[in-house]
């Protein structure tokens, strides 16, 4: 009986030692880390998404002064349109194409030149980063939000098939939901006691803006042109 107990105990010890090297065995406190995408050995870097339920914030060519961030949600126009995101995070290449209609005019945004101006932008396309608000990444005009995917660079805008804006600065974000689903407000800026941003991680949206170099302090944001859309339905393909 003693020999049997010793053998059983030895077997348990051997199994435990073997398990330490197996996949799925926690390593210290790694279970609480958010790993960079490139820390995954089979990360392809390829993202394919579509967006539905398109909303235009303000107007494309409305008269100044205007507010094209519209935290209060008073100048939001549901429009017919889609966005297709097909990009490579690792190569910083790909295309984001948004199409939408405002009144009788058809617009098409082609965003296919990506370049990073800051380290967190990772060469033009980045994933798994905080941006805006008090994140110390990007401007504070948006609330702090987790970017599942983001891109920075240059885009062209076409109106009824003709080039309207060429090589305008552009930014897209696959991000946490920023607007209250009932009131359409962005609860920002607000005094908060918790460290997370003012977005809702239970929802997701795609945001896209295209802006001119030219400034106009009568507008918000203070640019001569700032085309801003978002999509409330996000599909990963």
C-alpha cells in the first residue's frame, strides 16, 4: 500500500511538472496583460471590415460656421452609404472606401495612402491603442477611446464622379461606441472620476474624417473643410 501511495504521488508530481511547460499555463500575471497584435505568432495583420447605418455629421459643403463634431447630436443626417476597410497593419497598405449620398449628390472617399506622424500610429495603420481625450495620443477633440484599428494618411474625395478634394488629411477609427444610442449625444467633455474614456465599450463604430490644410476658426473643428461620417453597424469579414 505504501509503495502504491508513493507511486501515485510521484505520478502527480511528474504530471504537474510536465503541465508547467504546456500551452495555456499562466505565466505570473500575464493573464491581465493586453498583448500587442505582433506578439501573437500567427498575426496576419489583415483587416477586412464593412460599416452600415451611415451617418453624416453636419454637411459636406454647408455654409460656415458649422460644427462637424456635434457632441449634442443635433445635426446628424442618416444617409445611404457604406464603408469598406481592407488594410494590412503590418505593411501599412490597403484601401478604405466610403460611399454616401447627400441630397442628390453622390460622394466617394478613397483613403489609400497611409503614413504615421507619431510613434503610436505605427507607420500609418495601428491596432490596440488608446487615442484622443486624455490618452496623450492624438488631439483631445474626441473622447478617449480604444482603437481596435486606426489609420492616418491622405485621401481623395469625389463628388458625382469628379475630384472634389485631393490629398486631404484623413483618419479612420474602428472604435468604441461614442454616442448615446437614445439621445445621440457624445458625453464629452465631462468631469469624470474613472480613468476610462467617455465611450461605451459595449458598442462599436467606424469613424472617418477628411480635412483641409486651410484653417477657419469660425468652424469646429477649425478647418475650412472637415467631412465627418460614422457607421454604427460594424461587420468583420
